[in-house]
C-alpha cells in the first residue's frame, strides 16, 4: 500500500523540448486566433492556456504579431498546396471540380485555419491572406481558361475576368459552407461546378462530381 505522502505526490511532467514547446504554442495560438481574431487574442491568454509565462511566448515568437504570422503562413501553405495539386492535371471541368472539392476539403479538415484566413490580416503583416490565396488561384485558373477559350474560338482577353468570377464564386461559397456545413461537400462542389460550367440556362437536374463517379 502506498503511503499518504506517496499518494499526494503528483507525477512529474516531462519537460518539453524547445521545438515541442513551439509547436504547442502554435496550436494553442491557432485556436485562440480562430476564436477571437487577431485583435481579440492576447499573449496572456495563449500563455495561460499553454501553462507557461509570457516571456516564453516572446522568446519563441517575439510577440503576438510574430505568432500570428507563423500561424497564417502555415495555413496559407497548406491551402495553396492543396489547391495547386488540384489544378495540376485533368480536363477543364475536372480541374474545376478538383479545385472546388479541394477548398471544401480544406475547410472541413482545418476549420480553425480557414476562420483565421478569411479574417482581415493585420496592417503591416507580411503573411498572405485569403484574398492573396484566391489571387494566386485565379492566376492558375486563367491559364486553364485561355486554353479552353482558344479551343472554342472565344476572345482570350476575357479569360482574366472569367477566372476572377469563377474563383470568387468558389471562395464565397467556401465561406458560406464554413458555417452551414450542409449539404455534404461533394454535393456543394457538384452544384457549384454545375453553375460555373453549365450556367443557369444549362443546369443539370441532378449534378454529380465526375471525379467521384
């Protein structure tokens, strides 16, 4: 039988390495920024949740701005990576399907990160924002549309405008689905592509994703 003194002793917590502590702080900061936004978040709250002192946070990131920049940069790289992979190969319609599905997939996997990206980026931040991500994607979509316009005999000068329209529609739909979460992402993506590809005059009655059929 353990003595009372032995029972009262708390097990010693293993000390985190600097790298482990940094990762812990990033994850906690990510949650706080998603909940409260940049202005509402504080180093005090992040330090308290991590059970460390404020100087530990400053040591790793230099302050709230530095921590926010790291969090945003990670989310930007993750989302851009998924979108670039989605726009790497396939017919124009398949590429559109893949891009729409990839964005919704990211939102489902990383809701906190997406909430951070769609908020306004603090003045002077060197990190990317949702707007800059959509701009990068629009540039890639523009190249796809140029090829499709040439094939159909359309004026390629209109491709930049149409790419902004398409990407804007996908981006706005993603922001709506972040909160709605219904219907399922496959259904949302199929209907989004249905409108983008066919237009109102040519809507399919029951659209499905060709990449999922």
